[in-house]
């Protein structure tokens, strides 16, 4: 998905109510982006992006996984990662 498509998908996603997600047993998604990375990519706040991610999840247009990043101390940690799909996935 191009950066323009990513911005358009995040902007077009209507916010929905919060939902509880567990990230411990998610599949690896090394090419996904964290909410913070998405916020930088679209020049919006993390809260704004997370609200849109919830909407994309409700639409079946978000692949959720995990990837390793280095935290501030240099340790590798697992964090949620996301990939916006062009079309809703029937397997989600």
C-alpha cells in the first residue's frame, strides 16, 4: 500500500468504540508498522492513529501482528504491528 493510500485509509476510517486486544500470541509481522510509526508517517498523533486502527479493524481492513523493535534501553521487545489492507479480508 502506498503512503498516499495509507493516509487516505487512515483519514477515511471512522472512529469506533474501544475494544480489548491481546497481543501476546499474534503472528509475526516484521513488515508491519507500529502505531507510533504510522503516526509519524501520516503526521498525526498516536491517539488519532489508534482510533483509526480500531475502525479499520471493524471494517476487516487491518492485519494485526507483532514485530520486534528496540526500546529506549536498546533491548528488543515485541510490539503490536499493523498492515492496512486494500480490501476487507474474509479471514479476519
